[in-house]
C-alpha cells in the first residue's frame, strides 16, 4: 500500500487516530477518498480531520486536514510539530 488515510478525533494530534484505511493510489486520489469518507468518519467515529501518511517514505505525514480548515501539505524536509 502506498498511502494510509488516518481519521483523527483531534485534528492537531498525530496520535488521535480513530480509524485508518490503506490505499494503493496516487496522493490526489487518496485526498479525494479521505474527503469522500469524511462525513462517515465524523458521524461514526467523531473524527475532526484526517492525515495521510506515505508508507513508501517511512510513514511520513504528507497531508493534514481538519474538516473545518483548509488543506495542509508537507514536503520532504518539512518539520512537522504536534
């Protein structure tokens, strides 16, 4: 699997994962998938946002998004502090 979509109970906490789904696709499709399933994750798991990890890059977070805030993207070399 290339990417893992992780829905978060607290959008600013990396370890607040309530459910995750692996996806073998490109990043754009993984983002679309995460948003498409977002309403269900909010209802069933009280998710407040999601992050996408690149499993081919040691699980590095490449997207972090709150359902109430715009998309944040992270690139190689970026330092992500939670």
